[in-house]
DNA sequence: CAAAAGAAAGTAATTGATTGCTTTCTAGTG
DNA sequence: CACTAGAAAGCAATCAATTACTTTCTTTTG
């Protein structure tokens, strides 16, 4: 059979591993993911995995870095190029939910990492990404306030918490039901309530 | 020393264990909690723990049951006896956050359990509690709508998701910063934005 | 009402399974 | 030929659970 395809470049193996871990996190508890299970997912022996990662902690760090980059990169960038800051905030919200729907393992991975109280590398990566992401939200809210799109007396910090909470609420809700489709369908409706909470109540 | 207190009733040991696990979950990852660590926390040998619990899974089920009871019992009850349904919703929110602040292990435990995709007993207990709790929120929103306290066109299901998300957002935020005090301080401010999002926008 | 009997609660040691990681050796690749 | 990628086996550590046995509390009975 030609399906035996050994001797794949280490770089490729690394990205394949990250992709596999994200996928596996969508199916089972990240905390119970063994190196054997990860290796099996990419058709590799358990020991050979350590030819591409010095240890498991570094592997997780790579995975965390991928998630962090999606968050602070592609997703945060969807806020750009809109007619108004609030429209950007809306687009970013929906892009974030869309990302979660297509990668259910991502939020599970993040929640799992945040459980660890020690200052592991992967946890730091996730935390930094969240800080940057939060900053982006706050920035959008501030400019929206300056543009008169939101209440002048709005507590932007609290609004950022609620914004993130809305996404986390949808993610957890999907985690409970095991159904991602309903979360995606509920997303714009939840977003509308949030926007109603921060908008100028005039007219 | 008289601190040696052997031969304690199994009932007492069980409740002591549940209490200890909740406390330990506030300090470390629930997934890494070994039976040895739990036993040590209540001054017991690892093997003796199985005199009071048939296995670890049942132990977790007991802990989950305690959290579920707090949620659907004491916390949900704080909504009663208020001048208006919205005032009840507000009180319940703050009581919930207060509970999380005093028991940081509770949300971590719940998030940890929800990670497990298999239908474990502990997971079912948590899921049922959340369903009941969600129902209580929906009920309060409906009566508030009937009383004209919230918009008549409000999507109550989406509002319930956002309500829970707000709490989860605060919990995760506290998990990241490691500081519960700031979450408690931010709670009423987040709540105000949520309430602004569902309230009748008149006057 | 004491003493024997038994149930309940405890310890220390051990079990088998699983974990992350290392070692040894083999086989393809540039 | 040197180097990288891989399999296969083995390593020490850790885990939940069980074992064999001891100690304390409770209950029955002569």
C-alpha cells in the first residue's frame, strides 16, 4: 500500500500535530489527552512524537500559540474596515463565534489551560492573547463612545467583560448541549441584547 | 496532641471530603486532584478514602451534587420575595457571584466536569442543575416581561444565555487574574449593562 | 451490666494499568 | 555517508483501587 508515508518533515509533523490536538480537544477532555493518543491521530508511534517536540509541555505551548494567533490575528482583524466601530465590534463577535463553531476544541483547550494555577508557558500564551484581545475590545468601545455610538457614561471595562462573557456563555452552552449549531444560531440574538445594553438609549 | 481525631463517622467523612475537594479545586486543577491529595487534606490515608466512597467517580458525583444543590437551592431562592421580578433577577445574580467568590473551586469544578464528553454521573448532575437554573432565569424574565419591566420583544432565551455568560465571564476573568475581589467589584457594573440591554428603553 | 461478638473505620503495603519520556536500533533522504 | 525520521521496547513515576490486618465503636446476650 502507498498509504504508508513515513519520513515526513519535522515542520510538517509539528503543524499536523497542532491541528490534530485541536481536533481531538473537540472530542475529548484536553486534560486526558495522552501523547500516545496524539501520536496515533497522526499515524505515528508514541516515541517518535518526541522527535518533533522536546516534551509534552512544549507541544501544548505550540497548540496554545496557534489558538492565540487566531484570536489576536485573524479574528481581531475582522473589526477593521467597517463603517463604524460598533459594526466592527459586531463583525468581530460573529467571527469569534464562527471560529469556535469550526474549532470546538479551541475554547475547551483555553478553559483547560486556565484551570492550571501554575505559571506554565501555555497558560501564559493564552493569558497574553486574552489581554491583547480585551484591549482590542476596549479600544473599539472607546472609539465607539467618541463617535457617539454608545452611551457616554458606559463602563467600558465592564462592557468588555460582558462581551467576552457572552462568547464564553455561548461556548459553554454549546459544551453542555454538545451542539454547536444552536450556539451559532443564538449568537446574533445574544449580540443584539449586548449591543442594546451599551447603545445610546435616545430617539 | 489531641489533633489526632480518628474513627469519624462515614457521613461526616463524606461531607468533610466534599468540602475539602471544593476548597482544593480553588487552589489547583481539578483534573490533577489525586485521591492521595484529597485524603491528605482530611487527614486520612489514601486507602481509607474508599471506606467512604466506592470509587473516585462517585466521590466526584457527591461533590457535583453539592454544587448543584447550592445553585438550584440557596442561590435560586434569593430571587424570591422581591418587589419586582427584575429585582429578584438582580439579587440572584449578585448572590451567584458572591457564591463564586466564596467558593472559587465551584466554577472550576463545573468547567472541569463539562470538559468530559462522556456521560459521567457528575456531568449529568451539573447539566441538570444548569437546566433548572436556566429555567428559573427564563421564568423571571417572562414574568418581568408580563409586568412591563423588560422589552416586550425581548428574546428571553438569548437573554438567559447572556445572563449566564455574564457570570461565566466574571468567573473566567477571575480565573485569569487569580483575583476574586476584582470580579466581585465588577459584578454590579456588568449586571447594569445586562439590565440596560433587556429593559424597556422608554422615558 | 459487663463481656463477647460484630460492624465500622483505620493503616500500610501492594496491585495492575497508564503516564511522559528515553534508549536502542533501523531505514529512508539529501 | 551523514542526518533525519521512525519503530519498538523499556524506564521510573504516578494513579486508583485492593489487600491483609489492626483498632475503635456499637450492639447483643448470659
